[in-house]
C-alpha cells in the first residue's frame, strides 16, 4: 500500500508585499543617503574644526533620524491598518 505524503503549505503571498518592498527601499535609500554625508561631514569637522561642517553633520543626522523614525512609525501603523482591514473586509 502506498503512503500519502502531505503537501507542504506555504503562507499566502499578499498583494501589498510588493508595495512594502518599495517602501523599505525608499526609506533605506533616504536613511543611508543622509547618514553617509552626515558621517563625512563629522569626519571633516574632526579633521578641520570648521563649524560649517559640524552644522551640516548635525542637520543631516537630524534628517537621518527623522527618516528612520518616521519610516518605522509608518511601517508599524501601516501593518496595523492592513491587519484591521483584512479582519473587517476579507
């Protein structure tokens, strides 16, 4: 008698995964795109002592934090909203 093997089940892929991948990439590019120049100006300030370099490093660091924390906040609340939508309308 032949044995029946169970077919593995995988989680369903939802349509919003592609949009979230785009979101992750945009936030990643924004964070890295402001972090690297911030580090550059910090090193430049450490080497030269110019106040302009320190000001630019501080400003870019603030933008880096804003993008990272804003992206994290949107990520969490986006998942909450999508989860509630699926509970109520699917």
